[in-house]
C-alpha cells in the first residue's frame, strides 16, 4: 500500500505513472449531465467548507459553472466521443519532406494540482503517402490537452495518435509549457517552463531531429 506521503511526493515531483490516462472501467457509466449534477454538489461542498457564503449573488452560480466547465470543457477530452475524427487524405503532390505545425496553443490541466498548464506544442511528421488537414493536428493536441495531464503523457499521447492516424512512426512533438502549480504557488518560479519531447521513427535520427528543432527554433539540447 502506498502511504499518503509517497502519493504526495509523486504529485509534487510531477511524475506520471503511465502513457495512458488512468481511467476507471466505469468512467462513462454516468452521462455528462449526471456528472455535472454530482460535481456541482462537490464544488459547493468545497466552497462551503472554505467558509464561503453560497447565497451571495456572485458565488451562487459557481458550483454549476465549474461543474459544467470540468465536464464539457477543460476535461472534455476524457470522453472518447469528443475525439477528432481521423479523416486523412492521399498525399497527391508527393511532398516527402517534413511537415511542421508549430506554436499550437496548449491549455491543459496539471493532474496533480488541477491548475492550468499553458504553452505551445510543435508537431511534425514525414508523410508516407497519407496527410491530415493542418487543423486536425491542432484538434488532436487540444483533445488530449483537455484532460487532467502530466506534460510527458500529453506529448506521448499526441505522437501515438498521429502515428496511428498517419500510419507512420515518423512523428515528433515538442511541448514547451508553464505549469501554474510551479509558477504561481509552491516554489513560485514565474519564468521557468518545462520542455518535453517525443521523437518517433526517422525523428530519432540526429539530422532529422535537428532539422525539426531548427524549424521551431527551440534552443534545447536533447
Ligand atoms: Zn502540478
């Protein structure tokens, strides 16, 4: 059995335990509106415990607003039904070079503190005959970002999904993000950001990796 203090240490060190989001088997037994109803009461309970007066006009709507935001927005990517459809196209113009979609905005949530992770994702692939619409890459990033996350897992999930959609190993992703749990509390380091990367297939080659990093101009040695 893990002690509470060990569990706390995992969270404080931001260590993830798996590349799959840890979901229970019965995660989708309840409908979205049933979840919102339950979470609404939970949020009210937290606020009341903190001593807040929930009859105040400004606070009255907060439990429902937060519950809806959790289920429909910031954790909406837990629901496989919201996954972007995998429409791909044939690579008619035979473009065989690297395609880089950079500066994709990432809004995610740290699963250890439930505070925002805000940053940029840079995604690249080398087509083996299949291409995706550019906005599809943004949507895939957003889908996996809208979960309680650790940045490493988010990076891996984006690469795995694109590898499957594009039917190639040649996919890479770099994420550079700020964690508000680090920037605004705890050690309060306002300027630090975290860089994670996952390189598949040809991107493991030094020259290919270098080319990708040159495109995104990220001065980091991996
Ligand atoms: Zn955190």
